[in-house]
């Protein structure tokens, strides 16, 4: 299964010059733990960073900075790991594990944003696949038991 099939195509985002106070309100309003930071280009919206609720707490609040004066671009993580729309789910999961990230922007080959996939999304898919395996084994055992009666 490809990432493009399961990614969330509705993405809450910010720009790097958005005030952090506004970014926090967006996160709360949309019940999300991160915002993708996008740059508008002729090709479309290109992800250039990500900011999480944890970044806000650790980089701003815990450091005693005034969140009202900080811009998203000042604390965003610009070392962005992405998945391409046609990447396999297992490849994305391996990338997340190797890089220690819980979220991946999903892009086209041109770099334009398609959506986002989270570790929770992938966990749900893997759980469904494991359930299908368990049911296949149970079905085989049931069929075999009927044949031997």
C-alpha cells in the first residue's frame, strides 16, 4: 500500500513568519500537535519545516521566551524528512523509526505538498493488516476442522 492512499490530505499549516501565538491557536482549534510550515511557490505549497506543540514548550516556554514575539520560523525544525506519495507504507515507517519522527509530510516528486502521515495513521493500518492475518489463520483452522469431521 502506498502512502498517498492513506495520508491525510487536509493539512493544518503555517508560514514561517506567522506569530507563535497564532500557530498555537491553530493547533488548538484543529486539535493537532503540529503545523507544517509551507512556502507558497509557482508550483504550489512546498513544506520547508515543521513545528510541534513540544517545540513550543521546550524551545519557547521552558526557555522563558515571550511567545508573543516569537515567529514560527524561529523555532521550526527545517531538517524535514518527507515521504513521496508513491512510497510504500513500510518504507515510510522505517524512515520514521530511523529518524525518530512521528510525522512525515507527503509530497509529489516536484516537492509540492500532498498531505501528512503520522505514526498513529500507520499504526492503524498495520493493526488492520495484523487483524486480517489473524482472521486468515482462524479461517484456515476452521475450514480444516470441518474437513476432518
